[in-house]
């Protein structure tokens, strides 16, 4: 697949060469690296896809998973060994795909799946951000309504209507008008004290 930089990182150079060879048939740009080279390569190729082959879950693998998550990089992990004692050492599910290293599946299909998983995670994070912002905005509106009701003797419906009218007249969002009112009335209350 043209245009996508694929970075293959492994704790075993022989495995790295094998995986890079398998992926070279489908990707034009495949770079192999060690754990210590990974940060520099990810910084250089911010739109990359990361394929990691590791012997077993470890602190280094957790660092890679966390770095890929914070950088929104698609990540495919190939584990060569996993026993029952290692289960608790697995990185938290964080937008990556994991396969056994001896899998004979077409790796390019799993790389594509890792891209889908990361994209889905980013979409969910965006939706959470939007909902969090809406909740914060709603709190400002409720606080402003309460202050308008207390300071001007309005009922709830009239206070909300006043906020809406002010928002339309000033070409601002309801939340911005509410923040302005809360801040203004807070300053007035502080100056009276």
C-alpha cells in the first residue's frame, strides 16, 4: 500500500527481518527498528503504522502501547509467547490489535484492522470530548439561570429565555453567554462584599 510508512519494531532482529519481509510485499515503505530507535522514527513519521513483535508482555511493550495511543498511531502487536502468568502483564486494551507471532494470517489485513481500531478509538475519544464539553456548557447555563433567578427574581423559564435572547442578540453560544453572566455576577458579588 503506497504512501503509508510502516515501522516494524522487535526485540529480536531475526523476527524483525521476517516480519518486514512479509509486509514488504504489500507496503512500499517498511522500516525496521529497535526499541531505542522507535521514538525518533515515530517523531519523524507521524502518520506511520506500527507493527511490534515482542517475546512476551513486558514494560517495554507497555511503553510502546502507551506511546502509540497518545500519538494516535495504529498498532499491531505480534506476541511470540504468552502464558497464564503473563496475562496480567498485558498492556491495557488501548486501541491496538494483538496476534500470536506464529499466525499465518495475511499481516496486511491485520495492519488494516489496526488502522480501523485506532480510527474507531479516535472517534470515540472525540465523541467523549464533545459530550464532556456539552455537560460543562450545561453546568454554566444552569448556574447562570440560578444567578438570574436569584438576582432578578425570574422563574426558571424566564431566566432561560433571557439567556437565549442574549445569545442570539450577541451572536454567541448559550454557554458563552452563561459564562459571561456567571463571571460578571461573581465580580459584582465580590465587589459588594
